[in-house]
């Protein structure tokens, strides 16, 4: 029996609006077919969030068709029918014989489809930057006569500016991230295992907030003493001790959209240096936000932060954040010195001010924010404090 | 202050044994330097499990040096010092200026290091299959005179055979997966939200089992009615209803090592077709396991399953599993028709018998197993039943 369509997160008009923006870019690039294999771009263009991108799959957009065609593994096609706005005739499952097959893979099926159903004379867009060299060679050799245009980040740049419906997802995700921070403040205590803290936080991030559930779980990071100078460690097998510092990075997820937050926790009174760093970072965070407005650049925002903490005697050598949306970071703009990307209304960023200033000493704070018509809206709402527990 | 080394999960001798196996392969391939960028391979070679692989990083192995050198982002170097067996002089953090930089990235730092510190005359191994075409071009153009050998899966094939210490990790991870299944059987009830079920399961997978905590959370899948013909959907916003079927896929994780399990749950009495499919699949699972022994092939195992369920009137068109270890699936052998990889003692597999036979009807069961000297050891221990709740 055919699978039924599930409840649609966005109306069809929203997806057609996104597709029209992509088609305008295709027109500019003088291509008539665009092959989109990046999983976050696929979520953006169709609503598909199932985790099947470890095998080849692609949305093929043609200037001649209103809807694109989604070509993916046969096993995953029912999920695409269920989750996406696409008509089922535009979802094509390729043979399971192409899985774990050293000679032919799903990209062959995708290329076959383009050859059979589309003209490529005017040019074809491919996300070369996401393809392995072997797969890129396959595209080049099998589209021998076509002009291939590298469109690696074309959809990502369009994704940067969120619609009101997308912003609603990001706000809900931010509320979930805040609920995770609140839960952390309730469970971080001396004698509690780090795993127990993360078990409670993970459960909260799935239960969600405000009646909205977390629809996925993004990576979670807990770096505690003596690891506060590290980032990207999930958690350790340690027990939280009196005097421990805990750097937490978590996120809420709603239908692919991610809002992240970082906060620092001190079990017992923080040392003077940590307190001074916290004060400097909060001042820097406020200065960075005050630099946010349409027409300012990513570099302006970062510079405002760097200059503020330098006045307090601190430095940060990593970037101050990045564009944020589907599946966490977007591969476009960074809040860093020299990134001249101009801010526009409804761009969203993770203002990531984690600062690992020595091998054994670091501090984290971050917010997810949106650029408004005249300034900024911070989506995450947790108190900007050094949590003392 | 320098960060201290954390508790080491494996002794130094274990890592040197793994490195020696890689060096034997390098000798066979006539290369004197191997650049390993795949994050699972890096975990295998060093013990590093922090989640920083979204930017370039690599372990550089030289035939002339006992220890390799780990080159990664400056921000992540303290985590490498803390987590790995490597001497700190063999951990090199590259500049943060290479992050979000369209002109130069971490691969330039890695190539610089190889040029400065190593001879490459005899040949250099690169994991071309994991590199984007642009990065692969960079390697080729910057090692112009060297013979480049594609070593994409060289370490993965070595990883396939686990040591006793690794098997201990996989057994502990399997016990955690089993605890997740038990938790699912306790919380899946009519009226309970799917998110609540997953919140409880996620918390259990982190709390762990037998005094061993889950050190990470692998992707979790819950596909319920009317989605039992789909795979790879995380969970939905539905409430579990009387008569619902739930297909669950979860895993336990210990220090990078993953053991997975799938089980099917029926709220109320299952329909006759589901019961028949379950019976056929369990018979097929047993037939597949009975085909496991050193010298048999992956194809033999899959064929035993396929023939058994065919006798009961069912078919499965997807493969029956894959090599399993660090970060879930390994990119080597598949349990599928025609995969002539020979089974050897201490290989580990996910015998994945999920069978999505119609768009709206599927069933899942799986085990993680090890090849022994004479047969098999199943690491996951949950009852092979259709859970009726």
C-alpha cells in the first residue's frame, strides 16, 4: 500500500518560494538543471529530514518543471513521500543493488535520470565541493559535452535569509535550547556524574519546550575541569566535583532548524579570573549585538567583540560565530575579522564566543540571533550569567 | 597551563599494535607517509573522539617515526592532548585564521607539515575518497613530484578485525543498546508521545548499563505506524496509539565503538502478517548466524537469510548488514549477495534485517555479532521477540 503524506511543516507555497529563488540563481548562472546533494539543502528544498545522506541522494531542479525530482535509495523513498511536499511521481527510489557496490552507486542513478529526462545543453549545476574526487570525475566524464557549473554553496547562500515560517522554527528551537540550559542548572551538582547531567539534558531537548518537541538531537558538548580549555568533547566519565567549572554547548532542533546556546557553570564560587573573563565576554557579546544591523558586515560584529574584550585584557583567536539554520552551521559567512558579508534582515547567526585561552582554561557563552530591519533579535533567552551552583 | 592527559581508554601498546599494522600496509604499498583524515580512522589510531571533523584534520604516519603526528585546528589541540596517547610534541594546532577562509584551509597546514618534516620520495598515501575534488586537487598540485597512492579505506580494512580490548568496548556498547531496548519496552504505551519515548531511551543510552556509561549518542530511529515502511526517520510528533507498530533502531556507544540493535514493538496484538514476517525474519536471522564462521563469505551469510525468508514467502531487497565498529558502519564489507569478503575471527558486523517490504509496512530486527574461531558470538542480548505491549 502507498504510504500517506505526513503533516506538512511548511505549506507548498513556502517551498515554491524557495525553489523560485534557486531558479533565479540558476538563470543567472545560465544553467537549466541543478543537482543538489547536500542534505541540509535537500531539507530546505523539500522538507525531508530522514538521516539517509550516508548514501548518494539528490534533488534535481529543472527550469522547466515546477517541482524538482528527489532521487534517493529505494529504502528511503517512502520517507520522502511521507515527509516532503513533492508529488510521489517526483520521488524516485534507486536500486538497493547500488548500496555497498564498488562499481556503481547512487550517483550513477542520478546521472542516468538527468540524461534521460532533462536537457543539459545550457549547462548543469553540480555541488562539486561536496563530492569526493572520484564522484566529481564521474559527473564530469558522464556529462562530457555539458558545461558544468560548480554550485556548491548556491543554495546555502539563499538559505541564509529566513522566512517568517523558518524564523518561527528557529524561535521554537531556541526555546528548547533554553530549556536545556535551565535543566543543566538544576542537575549540575557536586557528586553527579557528567553522564547523568547529559542524560537529563538530552531528555529535555527531546521533550522540548512550550508544547513543541525537539524533533532531533544535535551534538552536545560538556567540557568540565580540567578540560575547560577544550571544545568538542561530548562529556567524560567523571563525577562533578566542588569547584568544577562546566562549559556546555547544546541546541534545540525543530524539523531540521537548529538554535544553539553555550553557557558556563561554576560549582561553588568561580575564581577571580573566570569572573573577569565572564564580565569581559558579556560586554563583548553586547557590543557585538549592538553592531548588528542591515548594511553592517560580519567583520564589524566580530571586531566589536574583539576590541571590547581586548580592553579588558583578553583575546580570542577563533572566529565569533557563523551563519546558522538547518543542521547547525551554514557554510557561508563567518563572524570574523575580514568577512565582508553584508548583514541583511532575517539572516540568523550563532554568535559563538567560546574562548579557549589556555590549554586548561576556557569559557563559553553564545546566543543565536536574527538580523532585524534595524538591529537584532536574540532568539535564545537564557540569563547571560555565569551560573553559580 | 598545559592540559593534563585524561584517563587512557587503551594502553599505548594497543595503539602501537594498530600503527604497526598500518605501517605493514604502507610498506606493501611502497609509501613512506600516510595522511589519515577520516575521523573514525583517527579515533582508531589515537583515541581522539572529540567532534571536530567538520574542519580539516589529519594524522600523519611516517615509516620513520614510532608515533604519528596529529594536525588539527588550534582550538581542538588541547582535546587531542587530553584524549590521545600521543606525546604533546606530536600534536600540532593550526591557525584559527584557516577556519571559514575561502583561500586557505587546514589541508594547507597539513601539506605544509608533510613538506617540511617528511620525505615523500617513495610515495605518499592520501584518502582521496574522503576529499572533495577541490581538496584532492590541492594535494595533487602541492605534491607534484610525489607518487600519490589512494589509501581511502586502507585503515578501515585493518580496523575490521578487533582486538580483545576493542571487543570489550563493543560488548559494553551492546549492553547499553540492550538497556535502551528494555527501556523502550517499559515506556512505549498508548497515549505516550513518541518524543517522550525517545527522551527516555536517549537518557538510558547515556546513563548506560552495567556501570558503563554511554560516552556518546548515536542517531536513533523510531518509525511508527503509518511510517513502518520508512527507515531513517528520527521520530514524529505523534502520540502512540492502540494498534501502533513501532520500529526502533538504536545503539550504545563506548569511546567511539558502536553496537546497534533493532527491535519491533506492537501496541496490542500484532496483525497476522506482521507475526508471520517476524517468525520468518527470526528464522532467517538464525540461519544467517549459523552461516557465520571463519572462511565463509559475507555473501554466504546474506544468502542464508534470503533463502530462509523466501521459503516463508517474503523477500528483502536491501543488504543484510555491514561491518561495524567505530562510529557505526565501516566502509568495507557488506552482508550482501556477491560480497566475497572472507570472514575472519574478531570481525564484527551489524546483521541488519530491517525489511521495508511495502511503502506502509516494514519490520525491523538486528543484532551486532562477532566472528569467533569456529562460529559467532552475538553481542546484543535482547530477546528476539516481537514486543507486544
